[in-house]
C-alpha cells in the first residue's frame, strides 16, 4: 500500500518541474509492503533521495538517505531543517519539511510539535530537526539547548561536518583544534565542542556521537531516538558527515574517512536515561523496534 504524503496544488501543477511531478507520482514510501522503507530499499526508491545537488560523494547525502529510510511513520513526520548544504536536499524528497531561518530550527520544531499534538491528539506526530553544526551548535545553540531544557518531544540530528560548508569553509565550534580552512587560515585555536555531552547535561534522554559510516547503525539510532522523543523527551544524534570538499578528499573517500574516525574521534558516545531505557525495552517487547 502506498503512503500518500506529497500532493501538488492542482493550480500549480502546470508550472512544476518534472522532478517535482516525479516525486508526486513515484514517491510511494511503502508500496511493496505495508510498512515504511528500510535500508535495503535505498536503491529502488524515488522518495529516499534519488537526486540531489550536493557535491558528488558528499556523506551528508548518504546520511540523509539512511535517516529517511528509518523514519517509523513518514506520513506523520515533519522534518525541520536549516540553511546549509543539508537544506539543498530537501526539495528532492516527498515529505513534509520546513526550512526555518538559520539557527532557530529547534524553536520552530518545538512550536510545530506542540501544535500538532494539540490539533491531532489521537495521532503520533514526529518532529525531527536536521541541521548542520553551524546551525545547531554555533548560531542556534541557544535555541537547541532551550528545547532540551524545556523537554520538548523532538529529535535533533546534527549533520556534523565540522565546518560552515555552504558558505565556503569557515570554522565552527565543532571544528577540531588546529584545523585550517580556506576561510579560516590561522587554524582553530581550541578543541571541538562536545555537543553530545552538552545534550546529555542539558536534559536529552538519548545522546549519541557517531559517524554515518554504517547505514544500519544510523537507521537504528534514528528509530530509537524518535521512539524516545515521542514518549519521554528530547533526543540528540551527532552524526559525523565530513565535508570532503573542505578537507581535500575526492568523491569516493568520504566513507573511508568516516570509518577511520569510527576508531578515533567518533567513538560512539552513547547516553540513555533510565526512562528512555525503559521506553526502548517496552517498544522492543511490543515489536515496535
Ligand atoms: C540568518 C542567517 N545567517 C547566516 C546565514 C548564512 N549561512 C548560510 S549557510 C551557512 C553555514 C551553514 O553551516 P552548517 O550549519 O554547518 O551547514 P553545512 O553547510 O556545513 O552543512 C551560513 C552561515 C543565513 N543564510 N541566514
Ligand atoms: S561543500 Fe562539503 S558538505 Fe557541502 S555538499 Fe560539498 S562536500 Fe558536502
Ligand atoms: Mg557544517
């Protein structure tokens, strides 16, 4: 059974690019089976980001595919994103997304989640923030942390490429010490902010630091984070998706870089609160995970 998410307003259909019409006609989310997509279906599905305008081989594009394939209920999900390389992918997916002003994505997501819960009290609505490190940790840090403090029922996924990529390579708080970029030639003077630890101390019930090297691991993390966000409180996933352009790698070297970092800086930090542990155990028992 297909899941009907994406509809073009009939009045605008005539002027829509073919790509958008293709999304409406061919993005089915669950055609062959009565459950959402999974990692195995990535090569055949229009809706799991068939095309994008990022650099060839950009790990952000692969990571978004894994995230989309793991959404438990895509038809009941809203993704809030922010300006950056990530935001270039959203016009190519058939899902409800909101492009917020740079940095305020967690405030926007909080409002959307509250209104959806009020408007649809009998439905589970998932709100997921997906934004870069500049948006999440630098310019939007206050909004990010305040949403944790308020215990909003949202999942925040930071695509941590350790740089302001979309504006040509400035350092962010997430850049490692000593790193030089085109527009940060003197080198980073202090250590990378441990946002995953800040998320834990700011009230997140689930906080991970990982690379996007293993699709199934990313998908599992997304499903767990969304399940906990629904029932317990805010969750955070810090996902290393290196900007291959800014660190001088070619299109086929992103995966190798992530695998290298699995052994080193991205050592799979994982925090789960006791309430979240109980929530996951119950979800597994009921076959929801
Ligand atoms: C309010 C506002 N401030 C600044 C910008 C400029 N801007 C656009 S993209 C970007 C950098 C994004 O960096 P990040 O969030 O790390 O995403 P990436 O491009 O690295 O994926 C900035 C500063 C903007 N568009 N709007
Ligand atoms: S600039 Fe970097 S983050 Fe942006 S699309 Fe290219 S490789 Fe990806
Ligand atoms: Mg970035």
